[in-house]
């Protein structure tokens, strides 16, 4: 099965993203384990896309690290309706006493520091060729940084990883 995108193509996307350096040089099987895809989800391949503009604090949600499956602690064990209370932003409010304003301020401080659009730590999205379904499972990953874009934002496709391949590209557009 071919990728739904081609290199250089621009598209709008939302969902979970990580740093580009996490994706470079890894097999599809390793990426499944690192990012929290079920075994075999990436067998048909995936594309690597780079975020083209900084998100605003309202356009993303803190998602911790990939061992937060579905962006929630033990999210793979929770029904979708139960996940919101176990998500990073709600945990900060509950366990640290943060207000919604505190969360927004923290997110604003991440923009330009841990959320960047240049270099190896730039925000990137791995999009499987096999599409998401409502019954899709997302087991915990190995604990790499992630955010969840809640609004579609512009991306450009940097690489296509075919079956058995690895993305070995650079971090420029």
C-alpha cells in the first residue's frame, strides 16, 4: 500500500506529534514500540511530516510522554469517556493545584522552547498508511515527548517510510 501523501506535499493535520529526532533512523517496528502503536499498525508504511508554524496554546494539549496512551495515564485501559480526567492537563490541575490559567501559561512557555519548528527537535508527525479506526488500540509507548494538536495545523511531508524501511532524512524543510 502506498502512502497517502507524497514528499513535499502540504496538508493539514491534528493528533499526536513528537520531535523529529525520535523518528530518524528507526525501523517501523521500533517506531510502533516507541510511539505506542499496536504491533503491525505500521506494516504498510508511514509518512513523516513537519509542522510548519507554531501552535498557539489553544491549538495543542499537553500529552506528556508516549507511555500516556491516548494522551492519558493508562488510557489504553480506559473507556474514551473516562480518559479526560487522566490526561496531563487535568492531572496538573488536580495533583499540582494548577488553574486553567496556569496550564495556559505553561503551554505558552513551551512554545519556542520544547515546541519548535526548526532543527532536530522540531515537531513532527508520523502518519501510518493504515488509517485510524474507532477500535484502534494504542498501547503505552517507551516514553518519548508528545503533544496532541487539537486543531488542524499545516504540515509538509518530509519522508515516506516503506515496509522494512527507515526515515534517514534531515531536519530542514
